[in-house]
């Protein structure tokens, strides 16, 4: 007997139940949209605007209960639609070619996917060859209250309540371009968003448009200086950006790589967008880089939408080079759980191996952990920074002169509480564990150009005192080492865009704020 119709009916009833439950919560989503350069005839037509509103509601899977459009004198139209989920309303200024709209809904339905429909239905271009293309500005905000009303709700676990909502979706007139390249794409482990953003505080829209022309101007000859930013967000948190790519990825890779006397084997934990591996491949001493990333979905989305992060085409590699970094014969991408990888291969539970030369070659000279921030409200983040067995396996995975590198989140300021009593308890725990395990020196340095909204910190830990001494070399010595070791571009220039000897010098001593913060621990450390 075929009971598929019964199953379909049950699913529909469940959807209705979920909708009605959402409608009774004191919370909703608010989408604000402004469009200019719109056809004035369209903007002054009650009939056409009403048709566009009805079609928008239908395409958005919303429920229109009633609506009314009213023509104004001398021109303009105001429309309001009552929805089962709440309302949609807009007003037009035909003479100026402008329409302003707001769409508010309760329930769990997403509003960002309605933007293409709004652009198509209401961004009607005026007649004439000289007419400008319609331009849309928009913002999305969460409204009302969820914590305390939705069982188990935590704003830390909602991407729309994180960086995505506050710094991307919530902006309106303060950005000239805000284009969702990837919106709320679900992988097996997390939600991925990629946005194209042009911030007028750093780049002019007119300069960007000029860079697209073929007129021989400076802008058209150097379009890379005027391009919008590309921002990758994982579970709503900013992970990487085009404008912060070089400062972040070069600062997490090259200080350790150039400090180690001869890094041949390197491991990367995380780094799914591929840029960390890209930077490691620039070192001529490298024989193998192993990247352990659990989420293949992030790797694939980055390959498709952020190709520059994995582009090694300009680097003058050896015979095994490849345009795509992961195709380089020295790169080994492993889609698996990093905790399991290190615990199984280097943890106390692994089979005891003899200290033969073959076994020692399997260890790593440099190990870089480029994954979740220590303060992320995520159970996996706590394990990465505080699990004794896992952290010990990282120590055992390193050669005797090995170096561990960990991105440890936002930098402290002069008024921050100690890490152990603030948001960075996991960072404090890890530092204490690394000291207890046997690292000879642990150091924190900051980079303020990563485009994360605050200076970012990196932890570096040395197993060997002699290697640590190389950390404090002069700028000239570092520059000389870079010139000998870093593979150039195919036209003979340096493949580094940010890091140099002077930058290395700025990393050598921790900031005053971090020193003060470190001394605010309950058990004040003694030298």
C-alpha cells in the first residue's frame, strides 16, 4: 500500500505547527530595503506595484491576508500588506526614482533569500540608454526576544546574532555594496556565508566602477586596489576576508616558519579556505604539508567562491607545482577529525613506536592550529584548547626543535579582565597546559590588520631553547633569510604581500596590555 500521501499530509501539518509556534514567539526578522534609479512610471502605478507585492509574497512562501495601495498627490504610492506572519509595506518617490520597503515576519522563515526577488520585481530600470541601473541598499535585523522564550536558545549559536548579523546584515547606508555570494549554506558541520562588501570608508564606489572600465586609467590598470571585500563567515563569525587575507595568513605562518632553521614537515589543523597552506607552500625547505580539516564543505565552497585563497599559480614552485595549492605534490589534504588524527598517531593511546629515524620523520617541524576561536561558544572549541590528551599529542607530534602556532582570538586591551576570569578562559587554560607539558617558551604576538574588527593574537610555543633564540633576530637577518628561502613569483618578485623583517620585529615582544592582563591572574605568576 502506498502511504506517501499520508506522509506528505503529516509533513505539511508539522510545517504549519512549526509556523504557528514561531508566530506566537515575541521575536521576528526585519528586512529594510531602499532602491534608487527605479523607473518613475512603475513607481507611480498602484496596479503594477500591487502586482509586484503579491508576486513577492508568493515567491517568498508567505501568506497575504489583505493589502491596500493608495496613490498620493501629486505623485507617489504607499502600499501595505497584512501577512499571516506580520506585514510588508513600502512608499515610492517617482520623481526621485526611489522606493523604500520594509518586510517584517515572525516565525523561522529566512528573509535574506527574498532579496533577489525584491531586486527583480521592484528594481525596474527606467527607459532610455542613459538610465542608470537600479541600486539596492538593504539591512536585516533580528527583532524581539528569543532567549527565555525559545527553549534552549542561545544567541551565540545563532549566526544571525553573531558577526553576520551585527557587522554584515545590520549595516545599511554605511556600505555601498552588500552582495550575498553564499547565503546560509549548510555543510555537515556548520553554516557558511560569503559576502561581497564595499565599505565607503576604505574604497569609493566611483573608483570601483572606474576600475571596471578599459580606459587606461590608474584604477583600470590596478583593479585589485579597488575591488570590494570578500568576507567568509562560519556559523556567523568572520573567518577570513580578501582585504585581511595577507596580514592574517602571513602573520600566522611565516614568523614560525622563518624562525625554524629548516622546516620540512608542517601540519595545519583547520584552515579550510586554503590560504594557510598557500603561505606554507612558499617555503623552499618544505617537503610536506598535511592539512587536517574536518569540513570538506568549507574547502569546496572556498574553491568555488574564494579561488584566490587557494591560488598558487603565480608562485615559481619546483617541478611539482600546481595552480591550485592542494594539487601541489607537497600538499596532503586530509578530510578527518584533527583530534582523532593526533590522538591516534601521537597520543598516549596510540601504539608505542620505537624512536627510529623513520618514526621521527613522521613528526612535524611546525604545527599550526588555524580553527575555532578559543572563546567560541562551541563544545569543539573547548576541547581544542583545553583537552589534556589532545594538547599533549600536539607536543608529541613535534620534532625536538618543533614550533607550535595557535591563533588565539581577539587581543586584550588595558581594561580587560584576566583571561581566566573573562571570555578567554580557554586561552588561559591552554597556555598553562603548554607550560606544564614542557614547552620551553610561550609567546603571544598581535596583528592589527586582519580586518576582524580588533587586533588578533597568535600564540607560538617552542620545544627548544635554541630555536627560540632565532625568534629575536634583527630585521636584517630575517630579511636575508626570507630572500633565501621564500619562493618568488614567476616574474621574480617576492611572493609575500605583507610580512617582512620589520613586521617580524613588531611581533617579538608582547604588548603592554597583554603583560598587564597576564599579571591579573588570581594566582599571580612569578618569574
